[in-house]
């Protein structure tokens, strides 16, 4: 564990490249170091912020007046003792880069994560948010999550069932102590299938790219390749020279609304079943675009409008991503987000909610 540092610039740890300094900063590379760092912050009565990949996080310009624990634990192990039953268990450290893990599993013919290729961030963050894309999410493959419980000062493991996964949600996300997460993820264990074929492809856009019917399977390598192409086309794969990727990914979640609210929208508005009686999931991107916010909003348009002097804007590739065009502040990004949120609510009566964690700032 590194010695505590002060005034570390948190913008350097986030994919948006914004955020002020941390009053105290500790880097933790092992499970023991993570627990010791969190325990020390709690004993001192310090506010706590856990950071790893920094991809689903927007930190305010004043930074964080407390202790930031930067989780950099790496690596994973494969238990194939049950391979004859058609699967393997992969235990992954919390700070492990997510896409490196996905790439490894696809190359080694472990199926189940291929549709989640290209998502930035760390593995430890995935169960908290129930990270998902292209009809897949981590709740479909997670077996257990090992955590440090700050409330009881003990190690606690959760089964998939106990995590109570929902759309971009989990028990881990909902459980807090003094405004920050009660459970700190230490490692995640996935149960993956064996074979070079993917899980059934549920997402129409991906199925079209693969030239298959929805519900059919494809080679996992092909699924990964097409997902990476689709994500790159939307600016959703990190690329340092491209400011369209300087973002948190999707800034707004797809809203889930009662059927009667969905019925008030135009017939061409996308609607998706949620599995919950009477509820419908809508497309936030469609709502944003049809409320009058096009790709690149914030850079200036035909009417001469600009927000934050063009330092922040919606991505030029996808309206769900809020991007730093270079030199933006957190306040710049939030100014664009508020205009979009309020415009959608005015147009459709639906209030969009942010997907990333907002730290020392608000929408």
C-alpha cells in the first residue's frame, strides 16, 4: 500500500478527465491493503471514496475532502476442476481491467462475457452497477462477490441471488454507510461456459451485425469483434486521441416507466419489456434526440447556441455520452447534462436519471 498522499489530481484517474484534488489519497494493490486503507479512513472518521477504473464517475471541480482509496489489485485465476460439467470458475481481483479479462475469456473459449467487450473500467465495479450492454449483463455470469463490510468490519461474500440484481442496480449499490458504499468489492467470481460459441444473442443491432437471427448463437470471437466495432462507432471504446471517448459512457439510464406513460409517446418510440408487470423500458437516446438534442450538442449549432463555450458536449457519435472536448470542467459537463435532462422532461414529461456516480457535484 502506498503512503498516503495529498492533493492528488483526481481528473487523472477518470475517463472524463475532470475532477479536483483528493485531500488524502492511498493506492491499494492487494485485498489486505484495500481493507487496511478503508479501515483506517473509517477509524479516522474520514469521508471515503473508492476509485479504480474511474469510468462511471464524475467528480466535482473542488475534488473530494476525504480519503480516496485507489484500487489497483490485478489478476485472475481459473478453476477448471468442474470443466467436465461444461463450465469454469474465474476469480478476478477488483482492480483488474475489465476488457483485458473479457479478451482472455474469449481467446480461451470461456463463453458468457463476449457481448460485454470494450466496456471501460475495473472488474470490481461491474457487480455494483450490474454492468450490461447488447442484451447481456454481469448478473448472468456472476457466481459470488467477495467484499469488505465496513459496518461490521468483516469479510462478507454474496451469492448471485443475494446480490438482488436489477437494471443497473444491485444490493451493493443500494447499501451505504455515511453516504458511501457499505460493501467494498475485493474480488468477483464468474461462472462461464466452455466452448467457442457465444450465449444466445438477444440484441437486434448486434444480431444484424453478425448476420444472424435474434436468439441465435455465433462464434464468441465474432461477437467480440462486432461489439467492439459497434461501441467504437458510438465513441464507447476508450481512445486517447478521440475526445468523443472522454466520457462516462452512457450518462443517462434508460428510463423505466409505467405502461400508461409509454403509451403517451409517439408510436415509433422504442419500448422494451422489463419483466415487471406494467413497466416498460424506454430508450434515453431516442428521447434525447427527439427532444431536439442532436449529436454534438454543446459545440454550437445552426442557431448559434453553445454550452460551456464548446468545452463539453454530447458526443458527436452518440447522444447518450457526455464528453469533455478538452479543457472542460465538471461544471461544464453538468451544464450540458442539465439542459438535456430538462429538455427531455419538458418534451415528454420523463425525467432522465444519471448513470454515473456524482461525487461532490449534482445534476
